[in-house]
C-alpha cells in the first residue's frame, strides 16, 4: 500500500476513540496491540484502516493477556507502543502491567471504563479508579494516570502519555470512559511526526560487540536487590508526584464549596457549578487531569477556606478517599455517586449540594 | 583444573562458545536445560548472528537463561514468551527471535499464546523443553506428564480421566498452516544431541526465509523432579517418554 504523506495540524469532528487512535499515529506510535471490546473497539478498527496507509504496525491479539505481553516485547525492543481496552480487558492486563512497571518499560495503555463488576454493562463508568491509581496488579507500583474530559484531551493526552512514559520509563494509563470514547466533538489534532523519538540504549535490538547484553527482566531474586529496585521505583514516583500533577479549576477563587470530579463527571459538575451560582451558592470545581499523581497539595490549600467538599464520581466512592486524605479532616468531605453505568445529572448533584448547604448553614447558625 | 593451563602444539577442536557467559549453570546434574542452552548458543555463534538475535526466557527452571546466553534477552511472564516474542519480532522483523520455554510455560498457562503465535506464522523459533514435569516449583504434574506418572500433585499417578491426558503440543501445532518446521528432538545421548543441534540450526536458518514459525520440541530429563539419579533418568526417558513423544520431524518445509 502506498504511504500517505504526514498529516498537518487539522481541526476535525471526531469520536473520542477515533481521535485517540488518530493522535497515536500522529504521535509516531510504532506498534499497537489490542483485542476488541465495547466501548473502545473503534480504536483498533480505526488503526487497522489507517496504519497500513500511514506508519507503524497494528495487530489484533488473541486476548488482552497476549496484547499486554506483546506490548512488553515491543517496548523492550525500543518501540513507542500502545494498547487499549475496556474494564474487563484491563483486568486481564494487570499481570502484564506489573511486569512492565517492574521492568521499567514505557508504554501507553488506554482504559475506556465501562460499568462493572463482572461483565457489567457497556455504559460509561468510573469504577476502575482504584484499579488504575492504586496499582491494580501485584506489588508496589504505580501507573501515571491521565483522565481526559473531552475529545480534545483524548487526543492531547496520547502525546502527553508517550512523553511521560518515555521520560519516566514506565506505563502510563489514559483513564477515559464509554461516553468520552463514543461522543463526537471538535478536536484540534497536532501535526504528524512532531514528537521526537530516540532509540533507547537499554532496548533489546541485538547486542553490538562493544556492550554487554541488554536484559529486560522483573526478576530480582535477592531480596536486597529487589528492595533496591523498589526504592528506585518509589523515588521515581516521588519525583512524578512533585513534578507532574495536573488539574483544572473552575470558579474556585471565592468558592464555599469545592466539588471534585474527573473525566465525564467533571463535565457534568461544571454545569452544576453554574446552576448553583445562579441560585447564589458559591460552588467551584477542581478537576484532576492526573489521578496519579493526585493534586493533594492543591486540595489541602483549598481545604483551608472551603466550607465543605463534594466529591462526585460514577462509582461507589473511590477518589473520595484520596480527597479525604488530602483534606485531612480540615473540613467535611461529602460524596455523590451513581454506579453501574448511570451518569448523574447536573440537577441531582445540585440537589445534593443544596442539602449540604442547608446542613452547613444550619450548623453555623 | 588450572585456568592458565597451556596445551602447546594442540589444535582446539571444541570449546565453550563465546556466546555463553562465564556464569556456571545452576541446573541439577543430568538436567537437559544446560545442553539445550549450549546447543542454541553454539548455533548462534556458528551462524555469526549474536548481534542480531533476541531471546525470550520463560518462567521455569530456565528463567535465568539470560544469565548464560550472551545476547540481548527479555524475561517474559509465565506462559507469555510467545506473545513477548511476537512483540519483538514485529518491531524488528530483520532480527532473529526465539523463545525458550518449558512444558508448563508453553503447554499449560501459555497454551493460547503458543497456538496463536504459530497460527499467525510468526517468523520466529520456539524451543520447547519437555521434561514432563514442573521442575522449578518442585516436581508437580505438567500437561505433558505421562499417564500414571507420579508427581508431587499426582501422588497416586496421573489418572487421565481426572487429570487429563499427556498433551502433545508439537503434533497439535504441526496442524497449523502457520507452522513451517516442526520437529521433536532430545538431548539424552550424543547422537540425539547432534540431531538436536541440526534442528536448532534449521530453526534459525528458516527465519531468513520468512515463511512461518519453527517449533523444536526437545525431550529432556528432570532427574530431580522425577526423583531419579541422572543415569536412571536416561533410562526412564527412553522407556517412558520416547514411546509417547516419538523423536523425529513432524512437519518439514515444502512437505505439507
Ligand atoms: C502466574 C504464575 N503462576 C505460577 C507460577 C509458578 N511457576 C513457576 S515455574 C512453574 C512451572 C515450570 O514448569 P515448566 O514450564 O515445565 O519448566 P521447568 O521448570 O520444568 O523447566 C510454575 C507453575 C508463576 N511463576 N507465575
């Protein structure tokens, strides 16, 4: 197949999953391995159409287990690699992610979160927050977790994800959800080939005579050595926590109530903030764009002045634990959630906020 | 023996390949892994491809294969070597890629990866060390354990009805169109070793042709797992393993 020329910067109307796939090609992805699952199969479908005409390679694996291990191999061979799936498939990848974190291999993994547990529902959910941010697989490791809230961020975070994965030599997760994957929005796509790439010196590409063999492994059988490896990983996570926190604020300056939400929930909460302000309730939104590292420092600052926090998620209350840790008892943290693929409405969140407001006002009087 | 022993005037006819490191093998006396490692590395040296070869180690007794093989290597999760190898080979199609896997790794936990890698005809070599037991974890039953074989998890013998039949993975993959060269060898006698080396050589040579997967089973001893002396294990292998796992070529290029 004849190759198409590199694409310039373009503004398009696209589905979240397709924008993400298109961004991956533009970001110079060398290889994608994946297995179909709703609501993200468009990523694989889009890539099987585009990659042969453009650059890189795409392979439909026999399972998510195989896909993540193909990622391990191709990343170890020095490639810029990506896989994507949705919740049940991401569960199957956890063993591989633990190995990848330990062997310190850069890669981008995308979870278009659907409702669970079990086979669950194909509707959007944020039920995988714990799995994404607390390790997921065995052992002490973290993924850098990026949480897009628009089709634009579905595309932008692919570039950012590759940069972070390569900078810190580890797996980066984009945690989206079924709605972000399926909805169409305008997206400003970066020019293709704009992300520089170097072949890492540690990659297994055949040993040249002037060096020792490169070995990719996660086996360190001496506990002293294994502890050292753990210490190195923890030191890396500390640097990441200091340098890579990202969040967005909306009307937090004078807010009595800080609503915390990520991804799709944050879009809904933005509307709640507007509705609340129309009613004279001073609400503001803090939207973490990175879930690990978490904007704990900023939340602690906001906790000094806020009357209360309201954490909103499409789950039974997962990120709220991190909000409570950051607030550290300085003020009350409330939670509003819907589960199993139900998206909360701005109005029902507003009702919750009004109840909290009544309580707090009554208490103060 | 002294390291600096000089044998003046004598011609070197046999030496440790430079593609093996100085690390002493940790394998038990009589185990076939050391011989299999050496044969693979002899072939890599003879073909002069040590700079173009990437090996994938399994989880099993040979998990540390990369301590011995002086080439770039990756250590895969248990059973995932074929998927890892696929990732490497797809990215570096000009390089030689092989996996080295035990029977638990390849024929139990990694069955799906093995079959689909061969079914895609990935242009790589799979070296499958069949010792009819889980060596590393202390002698548990493997999918390739024989009927009535006593292991630590089949203490009254493998009863096929309850525990399944010995799995002939090599015959199974030979049916797949993606398989280019499939053979079963052993390393328990000098003659078997010579034939096995030839098969390993073929598996590397055929990668140049880009025609599909080369699959070499190596029937091997596990004296510790079998609870036998090395010598008795040779006998047990001949009397019990070989009737079930017949040596020889199963699929040859051009003869389907
Ligand atoms: C996911 C997982 N399950 C189980 C194990 C434990 N385990 C390590 S090696 C092994 C079996 C090894 O047997 P085989 O592949 O036949 O190789 P051998 O040691 O006989 O050479 C098992 C069960 C593991 N490491 N990972």
